[in-house]
C-alpha cells in the first residue's frame, strides 16, 4: 500500500476541566452532534465516542467527563472514567479554557475561573504521574490578544507534560482544522475501525436520552442541580417509518419534579418539543416522544444507573 493510500485509525481522548469546551470541540471535529452541550459544567457523564474522518485517517474522539475534585460517588465515577479514557487512548488532547486562565491571573475571575485553573493544575499533575505526554489545546481564544495567549501557553508548556500546543476556538472552528490534521498524523497505521459514514458509536437509545437531558439543563440550568437522569424506556420502530420513544426523567426530590414540570406542565412541554425536534432531524424521520417524570431519591447511588452509563460504581 502506498503512503497516499495508507489508512490510519486511533483513539484520541479529549480531557479537560469542566466547561473547557470538550463536547463543543468533539462535535466540531465530527461535523455533527454526538455529545451534549449546555451552559452547565460537568454535563458529560461518560465517554462518548465521535468518529471524525480526516483524509485517510479515522479519529475516534473520546469526549470524557470533566476532571475536577469529586465530592459524590457519581463525581468519582465520572473522573475515573475520564482518566480511563486518557489511559486507553493513542493520543491525549488537554483542552484548556484560556479565558479562565487569564481571568484568574488578572484577579478578575469568578469562582468558576479559579476552580478551572485549579482543575487544570490537577490534570497536569495527573499527566505527570501517568508519564503521558499530551497535546495542549488552548480554547476560547476569541478576542484574546496573541501575546497573552503565548504567555499562558509557555507557562503551561513549561510543565513538561505537553509535546505540542494549538490555539483554537471550538465554537467557531478557528484552528480546529490544524489540530485535526496533526492528530491524523499521530494515530497509528490501521484499517478504519468504523464505517466511514458513522459519526458515533453511542447507541441510539442512549443518544436520545442524552439529547433530552441536554434540553432539561438548557431550560432549568439555574434551578436544577445535577440531580436528573433520563432513561429511554421504549424505542419502537413503527410501520409508517416513524419511531415511538418513551423516556423516564428521574429526579431526587418532589421540588425538582415540580421544576421540570413547570406551571401547567409548560416546562416539560418545552423540553419534549425541543428534544423531539432535534431527534427528528437526527433520525431523519418523524418522532413520537413521550416524557414521564418520577422521583427516585436514590438513583445516583444505585449500581444499575452506573452500569447503564458505563461508569464504575465501585470507584
């Protein structure tokens, strides 16, 4: 096989602090939505693999949960999942919110910015401990002066855990093509691991649940903490070509159920409509979506919930 016809394929783990823009980057590189994007941090709960084709290379992008200081069992499982994704990958990309780094350095940052910087340092220490070299991608460069970006890049690069630095904007695509092309040359020579037209290996039932969970956070991100989970309980292909989907939204308290329902059920109606619209576009067929809300105080401490999300309950 000539060099021009040589195919490559490999796993690229995208790690970073919560809200660094990992899901946005994965969606940008794949060219379609494979991971949920909300204003709330820590919304990716388990690794979601997106498949990006770059020339003759196939990049299997692992969008990992944000790495942060865990407090609950679910937090610990998410962080463990993120590091597992990095350990198993051929290439690791550490995505850093450069605006948070600068705000914290200037003393103008909010608590979230300072927390982000702490999480970045924690990830650097974790990379040092693992002996892994990563690619540093400074994200959210929009409106940031080049000299300031370079200063942040040098400070982080001097930690010794990075082999290369890229400056990108996952939101508008600036610099992402350069990063993709570089990654394409870093994965090993291999036959493609997925069909060329496949964008993700996430089961459609699970993807449907994630889309509805995204709509919940988009609508009630201020009121609702990370206390909701969505399960697709039925996925029925109908003779007319449409699909009937039933989903159960579980929360931990009655007050949270009331928030999701909204006055006269209007919030739930909005969530259902927004999710149905996106699922219709994604599946390219008519979707009949039925949402139910129940209170289950212990769902975040039940082994089956972790198994369903591919997380380690015993971490």
